[in-house]
C-alpha cells in the first residue's frame, strides 16, 4: 500500500488543456473514485498516475517517490481496463501468470500467487478456460486477478464494469468492495456510474473540465455540495433546480420567492454580497420532496402544480410536476404512485432539505441545525 499525491498536475494535448492544475492527496489504503461527465479528464488523470501519459506540468508521487520520469513497470501499480485486455489464446491461469513470467518469477512462486488470487476472487474452477469460454463478469475477475498477483502498491481501475449488464455490475461491484476490505489496498477507480461511486468510495473526486470541483465522502457530497455542478451531478435522478428571487435575509436564513408567489426561508447562512431582488437558484432532490400534506413538525413550503408525467419504477415512482411558471420538478414517491397525468398536485418542500446557489453556481453554506437534521435523517434511512 502507498499514498498517492498529485501537485499542480497539468496535461495538454496540443493547445487543449485536459487537466488543469490538479492537487490531490490520496491516503494509503484509501478507495478513491474519480467521477465526472464525459471528457472531464478522469481517465486522463488515472493514466497520468499509471504512467501511460506524461504530465505537462506538476508532480506525481507514489509513496515517497516522484514518478514523473518512471515507466509504468517501475511505479508499483496494476491497472484493470474497461476492455479486459486478456490474451485470447491463453487460459485464465496463463493470463494471470503472464506478467509474473516476464518478471522472471520462479514457477512455484507464480503458481502460488495465481492460486491465491483465484481463491480470493473465487475463480479457481475457471483457470483452465480461455477468454472466449468466460462470461463478461468472469473475464473481468480474471483481469482483476492478473492485477492482484503482482501485489502492487496501487490498484487503478478504468471503468471496469462498463461492459457488463446490470446484474453483473452489481455482483462485480460487491466483489471489488470485498477485495478492498480484505486487502486494505490503495485503489483509484474511474467511473461515470454514480451508484458505483457512492457505494465503493471512501472519498469521491468530482471533476469538471479538467479541474477538481469537490473532494469528499459520498454523504458529504450528497448532503453538502460546494456548488451547483456537484449538486446536479451527484444523485440519480439529479437534483431539481428552480430559479427564485431573493426577498430578504436574517438569522433564520435567506427568504426567496418560489413559483406561484410562495415565499420560503431557506436555512442557509446569508452572504453579504446578496441583496433583495437578486436571482438565485433553489435546489432540492427528488427523493426529498413529498406530494400532498407536509410532515407534522417539519417546516415546509407548499407549491401547486400538475402531474406532467408519471414513471412507475416498481419500488418507487417518479412524478414530473409542471409548476405555474412552466418549470418542472421530479418527485420520487415510494411504491406504486396512483396519480394520473394532468392531475393537480401539491408539492411539499421540507426547508431543511433545500439548497441555495448564487448566479455563479456557488452554494450557500447551510446552517448547522439544518445540515445536522438532513444528515441524521439520511443516516436513519440508510440504517433502516
């Protein structure tokens, strides 16, 4: 296990800046996930750590060594690719052993390493098969085993589950989580799948246009995003955003006008630069909204609308509500939703669940009581 540190790392392809001055410290034994939209630079950043790309500027450190000038073979890393990259003419055992043979390890040592990795990954019965005889999930486990036998300082995963179907993604994700728990190894994982990021990561790094927007635990990013980009990217379905107008501020928070001329006081810390009449953006997650009546004892704002579309998902339903100003809200409801399209509905917005952003997208800091209440409720729901 080794720590990884990036200091002012930059990468240019021609005149295009792909990575822009990234500073990041990854602790030994930590599971870090890079997420972001397509083209944000997450795979390029992983390749810079691996040595498959050379940084234009800055420093990459693995353990106590600066590795900018070291080839991948000397960095103590092992990488698992999206495409498996298995040799089709070799058996699973031969694929897993190939790197060790190149390193001139003796046969007994190779057999011991391969057998141990196969035991950990529960693929002993597959070692005699060639890739064409394996399913996608089995091929990916062989690829992980090929990395595992090298006992690397750092494991690197580049969207390893993208080629698997939904059921196999869940199964393999659980196996990777178990592997990290047992090995306590440093792992850096790139994905566009938020479920993978939220369930696997100790910390998530959210990237946008080659820059780090926020680094934090999954719950921290979910409950307390630093800006509108992070708020909209983390969570599925994504956070609802409603344009609002500020009408005042005080010790209870910032008061804004919602669609339908409804006034609500959002429990955030007022910023001196905001003044009445300023255009702001209100954010709220679909799963935090209710239809009907407010919960007793929970301060809420109520706004009227009509059901535009109802999506039945089985365990829950998504109701898309059109508000009076023409904007829409997605509302997640548990179980089967008995609401018809174009039916009038009342949307309940619990005030402690609301986020507020200025015109630049910066998030207002939430008041401690509101943040604690939201976190306590999320923890209670997760425990249940």
